[in-house]
């Protein structure tokens, strides 16, 4: 995996002819529920004022202001762009000033400290520089009064700085009337209108800080753990986007000696630089939210590359294709999007047999990085097989159910909701393993047991019936719970078909030999044929179909309730309980005077039960699933028939 990340980094450094620091600029996920702004503090040394400006964040803005993350760990904060305003109100300028050798830029920093910061000693244990916010253009305030008020209110330096920051945002409302604190994602400094990417000394400083200092502070000689070259090494991986290796806990060090972390993992300068660039590409371009987890898609080549830039050249196409099996819109738009890069796509297809993917599922919270699962060495062609299977099932569903394209596209993100997982108080999954087991098998072509699937599908149905929706589980409440349930059941039927197409389904029986002679209507017959049902499954399906008829009769203009569904035990039903249910169905067909319309289906259902009752192979959970599959099919047909009548009447 590390070699793959290093290779991506090597490719981007060859391909992108720009300063190293611009290759590791971090992209920002755009939150649609708020503005995504950067607040700029321009220190105007000529006018002796601080000029505030807000801008919408974009890729160009991030490049101009060089957002490469805050200083790592407990290191002094020294970045001209960060995501915490407190740093600018107190320490950043002073930290930069201390770290710079004599230069024009250091002289500018000294001017800023003298003009815009005041050295305070409000607490005995902490002397600090504070930004004089009275110098902000457009504000008319008394700095000393604010300091006195807040210092009396706060008991220590940390709380004071928090109060000072809140005061800043409170005053900010008088400048930007329509902006809230949460709208600001980043903060940056300009000096006399110069942006960070226009200050050469700062660019050099950042690159030296990231690339050279780890070798100056923790340098050693030995073999690089990535390329195997014997040279100068470092064990400091703090500048990688994510920490794949633990270097702080003593129990992970060789011989429990913190000096021996280098024996676990050390890098040469080239690999270190390429890994930083490669991990930045992962973060910006190959980072997905999928199946309730964050994942990295890490491509690797089976053979050495003809051109080293290829590891980066194909990134956008790899992302495009992978998204097409995750999300409905990307699935439907794939061919259109390919057209815009056809020449590159042809080259990518020519090399696809030599590309594997690794999927790294992870959970991240602040500095913590937890790997949940690594699915290794997925052939790139496997994506094509999954995409084609999704497409086949979509077309099949349109033929046997009706043309509702988005309902029948079984993207991998949609499939996630058929495997209920419990959520904790932080709304994180606490039993994600079964979901990742499924995707592991899907991507690597391992067999999946039908029993495992049906158990999960019935759990999903129970969530609809007993309304255990989000935030208890990841499944969100539908506007109409019954309709949401029937669509989900039909989609799980189609998923079983999709796994058959991919030849990874274990379980199930051959189709009924005499299906044509049973006398079923064409809609049911076509569905049963495509779903490959055995006689016992068909018997249950027809029982569910009849329950759908009764449920429809029980609905009134005043109530959507279907009491017949209360007769189903969603925790499992054995043969004895099913026979009782058959009798109740017969009575209800008579009660609602609809038996005459369902004589054929009832007779076929009863005949198949009588024929197979002494050799019944299905489990109690299976019985529930196939009954509800028949119910879902019938109810769906009733709904779509009514919709069609409404259209025709119009």
C-alpha cells in the first residue's frame, strides 16, 4: 500500500510543474448547508490598519493561501493559513518571527508585532502577544476595556483566549452583517496585500519545515522501509496527511524503547517527499464516504510503469469510474462524462489489466486515525463487472417491474442500507464489520451466503415495521413507511439477482420446471422466472401476494393501516404458524369479498404448500422474507397501476 501511495506522489511531482508546497494543498469539502468562507486579515503597514475580507473557498483560493494544514501535534502554530482563529489572535506571527533568520520577511513580521500586537501578562504563568483588535478597520472600540472585562471573567489563559475569540466574532457582525461564525472554514493573513503564495521566503520556509527538518532532528542511516535504498532516513511521519503508524505509544516501539521507533518504519528523503505528495492526492481526490465509512481508493500498478506520471495521470478517471458504482447520478452520467476525456480514457482502458485497487476503510477523529478494513488487490476490471451487473439488473427490473430508473439502480451506497447497523451516541456504526465483510466479498469475488443476506434483509424490514430509524440505525425514515419498505424489499430481491449474475451467491435452488403450466398471470410468472424461485419460495411469495390484496382492501380513505400485516411474526415463522396464517388469509379474502378474484393464486399457493410441506428446506427467517417479497410485489403493482390510471384520466 505504501509503495502505491509513494508511486502516486512520484507521479504528481513529475506531472505538476509547480512548487512542492502547492502539490500538497488540502481541498475543502464544500458544505451545502452553509457558506464556505475564508476570512483574510490583511496587515496594512502603510495605513497601520488591519483590513478584513471574506472570500468563498475554491481550489484557486486554497492554492493562493496555501492551506496545507496546521502545524502538527504540539508544534508551535506558524502557518499563515489555518482553521483556528485563536492562533492569529495570539501566537502565529510571534512563532514565525522566532523561526525566521534575518530577512526582509522577518523585518515585516517584527513590524507587525510592534504595530498590531500588544504583549500582555494577564496571568502569572503566561506572557502572551495579543492582536490589538481595535486596529481593525471599521471597528471603533477600546482595546483595554475589552481586555480588562475578559480577563476578570476568565480564570486562565486558555479560557481568556477563547473569550477573546468569541468577542472578535461578535464584533465581526458589525462588518459582515450576513455572516455567521460557522461560515468561516479557514483564516489567512496577507501582508500589505501579499497572499501567502506570493511570499517566497514563506514558501521556502514551509517546504524546509516539512521536507528537511525531520531529517535534521531525527536523522539516521539505514535502509528505507519503502524503496530499500541505504541512505539518510527519518522515522518522523507527522507530515503525512494521515498517521498510518503509531509512534507515540511505547508498547509499539521495538524492545519498548522510544528510541527504536525508527526500526519499525523509516523513510529516505525521496520516499518521504513522495509519500507526503501521494497522501495529499488521496486526501483531495481519492477520498470517499461510502458504506458509513471514509475510504481511500489507492490504485497500484502490477508491473513497473512505462511512464512514471501514469500513476497520477489516471487518477481522475479512476475516481470517475469508482464513483459510478457508488452513486446513482454518477452511474447514470458515466458515459457522458467519459466523452469529455475520451483520449485519456482509451489509454486508461489499455492499461486497466495492470491496475489493482486497494480500499482503505478508516475512521478519523481529530488526531486519531483508525483503520477499519483494508481490501487489497482488487483488479480494476472488477469495477467493470460490478458496473455491468448493476446495469443488467436495472434493465431487467424495468422489464418486470416498470421503468423507475433511479429505484432500480443498485449502487453500492444504496446497498449499504440493506444491512442495518446500530449507531452510537456519536452516530457512528458499532457493528460495521458485517457490512465490510459483504463489500470485501463483492470486490474480491468471494462467495456470499444467501442465509446471511436474508437475515440482514429481514432485520431491515423490521426497522420499517417497528420504526427503529435513524439515529438508532443508519436507515432514514421514509415519507411513507409502507412504500419505503416495499421498494427496499424489491431492491433486495434484485440484489440477490445481481449477486447471481456476478456468480458469488451461495445457496438457492433451481427454478420450477413446470412454471408455465401452473396458470400464473404473466407478471407473476415473469418475476418468478427471473428471481429463480423454487416451489417452496413461490408458495410463500403467493401467500404474501394475497396478503397484499387483503392489505389493499383494508386501507380506507381515513386510514393507511393494514391489520393483516400484524399477523406476520417478523422474528421468524415456522410451518405451523404459516398454516395458521394461510387459514387467516382465506378468511380475510372471504370477509373482504375478494376471494373470487384470487381463487387461482390461492389454489396454486395451497397446492405448492401441500406438495412441499414434508420436505420444507427454508428457515423461519427465510419464510418471512419470501412472504414479504410477495407482499411487496403485489403492493408495488397496485401503486403503479393507480398512478397509471391517474395519468390516463388526466
